[in-house]
């Protein structure tokens, strides 16, 4: 391609690069491990631009040409941002299950009053929720699971070509199903602590009936916290293993990989 032809094709290439960045950049802001609030925005922006450089030669031939109307160009770009946010949100829901499980565990351990900033849930969260949220991020990055949503994002152009209308009905159903699966996963992860809380409360109730003179409340609070922390330390490896298996299955079920 000579200089004149390159200059003539440059506006179209620039529009295609903007389209690719609209989807890839929006998704990177939400993808597990890569789109965490702790990661500076400049680094996430750089990751999005790097993905554009890597994937544009592959997906470029399938991208639409620059439209003549500015309104049509804005519409196409907004559709790509919506697709990116949708795909990134589906992957983000999987990791949020750990934070929700941590919130449940904190309530069962009696640690719900100790609040810390938690960007995963927004605002303030409990210490166990923050611990499990960070553990999930470390596991996703350390095990290489972050590559699966990236592959789904790259292959999403075959399922949802750029410029095509977004399937709002199917997209909403997929997001609702992913939210339900995320909540079910958090309940499964917190199940040992639910059982332990029931056993502890039943035992304390029996103790209060058998020995009314014992100050059960003053025994219950520190005992529940100590037993809960011991249980958390004991089941943490199994909990992370269960999350890793569920996350891998959920990532492999993302649109584009099915």
C-alpha cells in the first residue's frame, strides 16, 4: 500500500480502532483481575489499548466501515460499549460471589460491625468479604483464568458482530441467569458457616436452658468469633478450590465460547 492509499484508508482504520476500543476497553473496566478498582485507571486504559493493537488485525475485516452520518457513528460506538459492558459484567458476577459469600460469613461470625472499604461491593464492606474478594482476584490472576474471558471477548465478534442491534431480551436473560448462578455459588461457599452457626446457636440455647445462671451472651460472642475464624482457616483451601472450579465453568460458558 503506497502513501496515498494509506492516507485514504486512514479514516476508516481510525473508526475501526475506535469501535474495537469501545468494546474491548469497556469490558476491561469490568473483567475480573484486570478491571479491579485497585488497578489504576491509566493501567486499565493501557490494557484496553494493548488489546486493540493485538486484536484489530484479526477482527478488523469484520468491522463496519465508517458511516457517513455522525449520528450513525455514535450509535454504533454506543452499541459496542454496551456489548463490552455486558460481557465484562457477566464475568464480574462470578468474582462477586466471593464478596457476597464473605458478607454472609461475616454475619454468621459476628464480624458484621467491623467495616472496611470494599470497592467490589461499593462503599463499605466487612473484613471477611474483603479478604475473600482479594483472594478471588489473586486466584484468577495466579491461575491464568483471566485469559478465558479475554478469549470470549475476542470471539464475541463472531456472535455479536459490530454494528448489529444488541439482543436486549436475550442479554437481560443471560445477565439475570448469571446473577442467579453467582448468588447460588455464594450460598454454596458460605454453607459450612451456616451449618456451624446453627449448631453453635442450638448449643447456646441448650446451655441457657440447662444452666440459666451462665451468662450465655458473654460466652457466645467471643466463642462464635473464635470458632468461626478457626473454621474459616480450616475450609479456606477447599473454599478457594470450589470457587476456582465454579469460576472456570462460568467463564467457559460466556457468550462466544459456547
